[in-house]
C-alpha cells in the first residue's frame, strides 16, 4: 500500500502536534528563514472527501502561512493533471486553472503528467502561472518546460530544479520520446545543477522531484530518491513524490533531508529551514493532516474556480453512453494485478471486438474503477479507463506472444500494473518458478500457441511503444494499424451496449498453478496417449501369447 513518508536528518516522521497554520511555534530563537509547503500526486482529487483536503482549503492554509512568514514557498511534486474525472475531462486544464489560484511557485513533472503526450504537457505548462520542472535532458528544446528556476519570496531566493523518474520512459505515453537519464547520471546532474543555482544567487537549493523509491523493476529505468539523497552534493532539501514504502523512514546523518506529502490531498507537506550563526542550514519536516484543517475557511477565489470546474465536469459526466447488465468491482490493485479480473476480461474483449483480432492484451494498470449494472455515464467510463489510450492491431509472431506472457508471469506478486489481462487466449504459470521460467502453457482459442505462426493482436498504443517494459512489442507494432473506433473509453462504452457479451465471472484465462501441476496437463495429453498405446500393446501381446499357447 502506498504510504506517505516525511523525513529529515535523523528525525522520524512527524504527523501530529501542528495546527492548520503549519509552522511550529514561532519564537525569537526558533524562527525559520523560509518554509516550503508542498503537495504531490493529487491526481485531480481536489474536492473535499473523508481523506482529501480540498484545493480551496489548501490554498487558505498556504496563504495564512505566507502572512506569518513572507518567505513561504509552495511546490507540487507532480501527477496533478491526470487521475480523476475532474481533470481528465479536459486533459489537465482544470487542474492548471485551479492550481493557478492556489499560488504554487513550481511543480515537478510527474510521469502521469505526460499521459496526454509531451505536446499537451507543454501546452499546460504555457497556461500555468508557475514553472513545470523536469531534468535538462527532457526539457531541452521543449519550452515552456524548464529544468530549473530562481524564485524569491520575503527576501529569500530559492534555486529549485526538477527531476522526473526515469521510469516515466516506460510508464507514460509522452515519456517514450524523452530522455531521463539513469540514476547514476542523475546524481551527477543533481550535484552540477545545485552548484550552478548557488552561483546564480540561490540562498537555498531545492530538488523538486517525482522519483520515489520503487517506480520500476526495470534495472535501466528504476529510480530511488535515496540514491540522490546519498550520492549528491549541494542540495539543502529534497521535496519528493511517488514514494512507496511500508511504515516510516529515517534519514541517515550526512544525507540530504527529504520531505514528502501524502497522495490525493491526504495532507500538506512542510519543510522549515533554519540558519544558525555560522550560516549552516538545517531542515525540519512535518505534515499538516486532514484533521488539522477541519476548521479552516476555504479560500474564496479558489473555491469559485473549483466550483466552476466541477459544474462543467458534472454536466459532462452525467451523459449516459451505455447500459451494463453486470456489476464488476474486481479492479483493485491486489486483484487485477495478481490474477484474472472479470472487468479486465470485458475491457480486453472490447479491444478484440473493435479490432476484429485473434488476441487482445490489456495491462492491468489501465483499469482504475468499477462498473455497476444499469446506466453507464461518461464519468463512470472515465473512472474505469482514465488514460486516453488508442487501440492498435498488428500481426505478432507466436514466439513474441509467449515472451509477453512470460514477462507478465514474472510480475506476479508485485502488484505491478504491467500484469497482462487477455482476450482470445489463456495462459498458465507457476509462481514458484524463477522469473523468466514460469510460463506453463498458452492456448489461443483453445489450440496450443504456435510459436512460428502469426496472430493478429490488439493492444494499447502505450504497450505498442514498449510501455510497462514490454519492449518485445515495439518491433511488431512498427507497422500497426489504428482501430477507428476511438480511444479505449469510447470503445468500451460501445461494447457495453452489446449486451450478449456481458460477463459476470472469470473465464479461466489466467491460471496460477503453484508447483506446476497444470504444466502437467500440457504434457498430460501426450503422456496419456503413450499410456493408452502402451496398455493396448501389452493387452495385444498377452492375447497373442494366449493364442499361441492354445
């Protein structure tokens, strides 16, 4: 489960004891020279809920803190433009409009901020009143995206630069055309950039990143914020997002302090920066929890913009586009990323139906919500399939299909979004075998997979470009044909109206066989035939001998 972590120096996570103002009690001896407030992975969850601090309340908290200390900065660590229907409906523009009223000073580009393509990210950067930051290798030639900025408030200048996880190369549609660098390269880059910002007059140097600790299992594109915290110099504090961890974390002596806020508006992160008589900077991190903001009056300007965006989104979301005969709720990560899912079966079936293909591949990470029996609206479809993926079809060799499924089987147990849901075929694997050796059997429409034959395969553009590390699909899809029905959300809505195709239970497409018993069945048929032949032979022999004896 994703956890929020806030860490600095040797201090454990601090979550309680702070009011909504956010700063710890100000005295003559303990006044910070600057405060950095931050959010991350809001994913369009900007309205109030049991767990979310709404955008207008966050705005109010930040403004009050700025009244107390003018040198208060406000950052976001990314994944702001994609997620909920509110921001998906206009491909991130509602998010930008709302964030502009909240007074952000800078934002790191998250991997999902690239889901609409790089050009759309650039358009949104042009509409934002704050810089969108990403490493120089990705920003170069893609203005208004930038790699760093100098920001002054209350007499303090912060030099801030951005780094996006290298996993974005394979975790977002727009990431394919960008270069992010390896973690080794990025450690050197961070040190060099920090020094340059200091030379340009920065009093405080901040890395605003979307890296985390476990973005990818791919050794080339994996990332870990602690590598930079341990292996870079010149940075005073790291504000990071996209962290996955269990429990709290500490930062070892000598390591750059890290501050992290929870996802989807669960809390507001805060890093208070102090300067002693010798000029040495120290950092204290904390979070402002949801419960600490319950008495805060929402900011009127942000509330007005939020209401207008909600009104437009609500109107569009209520449009009925399909009727469903079934209720399917098996979309949760622990289910859909670890075995067959009925809602995924239906999505994959809709892809194969639209493409008229032999097979369809649907990565589990594309499906994010349930379907309920009855009227299906634009809003519901958007929650199920929030990514604007197009469907492509190509002829793929059987050996490549086996490679795809072998890789999918290697992801079992990791709750990885790359775990493959299918249509038109079934596969079985043994999770106890080593990765790369787990696949037991594959059948296509009931027949064993022919590794030398070619099959028509439908999949998302994301996967066709090698997304989720399915690099083996890149070459077969070089000459892919786009399916004319539109993106997957439109296709699925149309498919739901084909009521005879509704599913209500698993179709036995993915079989998980600890110990490999079923491999047994793949080899059981020939063994059975051998046994029958041998038995017949023995009986015939005895009958012959019997006749000779007579």
